[in-house]
C-alpha cells in the first residue's frame, strides 16, 4: 500500500511537460538543458527547475552510459540466480553488502520466486567466471545455492520506460 501511495503521489505530480521531459531524457540523457528545453517547449530556466524537482523527488536517480562489455574485454556475461540459506533481513543485508563490493557484479536484483536474487555478472573468461563463483560468491556465508545462465547475445532494447 505504501508503495502504491508513493507511486500515486509521484505519478500525480507529473504533468504533460514533466512526461515530455522524461521522454526526452529517455531518448538521450546527454542532452543539454537548452536542448531539453527546446524539445519540451520551455525556456532553459523553468526546464532546469523541473529537472531538479524530478531529481529531488527521486524520479530521475542517475545518468549512466550503456557500455558494451565485450569491447572492454569482458568475454562473458551471465545471470546468477542466488538462493540464500534463509531469506531474512540480516542475511539479505549481509549478502547485498558482499556483492556490492564485487566490481564484476553489474546489477543485483531482489526477486520473488524460487531464488532470492538475480545478479548480472561480467568476466573476462569462463575460467574467471568459475573462480568468481567458487571463491567469491559461494564463499558468502549466507548463500545456499547459485545457478548460472550464460548470456549468449544481448538484444538491444531501448531500456526506456513508457512515460
């Protein structure tokens, strides 16, 4: 209920111009404020004010590039499905602290279902990935089981949210 209330409050505060601004950012987050203002139909100062308000409200949390892992020498990308020994707040906190310290883990999601977490991991080789699984992930004392799926090809999707 709290999540719905939070969503409804944020969604209710978005007017047509905010949505146009978010669509423009989805298309190109590197746009200058002047470009965004022109796209949205505002002058730069009110556009920047709107953008800062969206950032302050947590609607816009970060600006990140989409990086090609293969071009950086990472030959392997995988999804690791992790089951904790016991799904508790403390075990979750311990696991999350441990995996956020691993630079090869590029994404960590809490999930519902037969696993507790899904990790997106990059490695330079299968041997490096195996070492990571056996010596780093499996060594986290709260981990009960890990299943891996190697990503053969990443299909480019926009990643844009329907605003």
